[in-house]
């Protein structure tokens, strides 16, 4: 990682390239998300101006707390195991008021996010108390919950405040 930077990305073609190569979604599905999710930003890791890793931060709320939902964390295959995703997760912490929340796609990712201070909250022990609110249309909210392979999805939180709070 000699010449890299972390910055927000608005380059749709590079986003689509990573998203498709990692998740296999069709281009029209990715464009639908990009054009219809209104309260999001793409944080990216660039090597020589090439987007090699990314994640989305989608505005959300939990009671009186303002947070970001971490979504579509992806790294091009040839750039994996270099720490890009971890650096993006750490950087994402700077862009939230109170908390980051995510649903790991698989069991291996639970341990990955624990290394960055995320704890299992909200979804646990077959109890789904999702009180996270998005200011998005229903079809986008549905999109945000897709992609989890776990039988019982887990919500994981990194928070600057005590979490969960009374709402």
C-alpha cells in the first residue's frame, strides 16, 4: 500500500465495477441503488486513483442518536488482505455523530468487525428488535437488508454513546 488514499467516491463506473465483481449484482440493480438511495456516501480506498475498496455510509437513526449504516463493503479480489477494508471501517468512524451499524453477511465477518470494536446489538438470540430508522423509500430499505447469508441476522454496532439507549 505505497500510494493510496481514502476519500469519498462519486465515480459511478468504478463503484459499479467493484460492486459487480464482489457481489455479482447486475448493473441495473446497482444503478437503482445509486440513483435512489438519497442519504448515502461512498467512502473509498484508492491506489493510484483506482478505486480498490469501498463501503457505503447510509444515514440512519436510533432513538435520538444519529448514525450511519455500513453497507456494501467490498474490495477488488487482487487488493484483498492488504488492510483496505479495515482502514475504511476505521475512517468511517470519523463520519458519524453517534454510531455505526451493520449486518455482517456471514459468520467470518462477525469476527472481522469485532476487531474494529463492533458489538452484537439489536439483532441477537432470534430477537429482532430493529429500531434503526432510515429516511429512504421502502424499496431502498428492503435493498439495504439483502445479502445476509446468516440464518439469524446479527446487528452489530460501534458507538460513541451507550447503545442501545432508551427510545
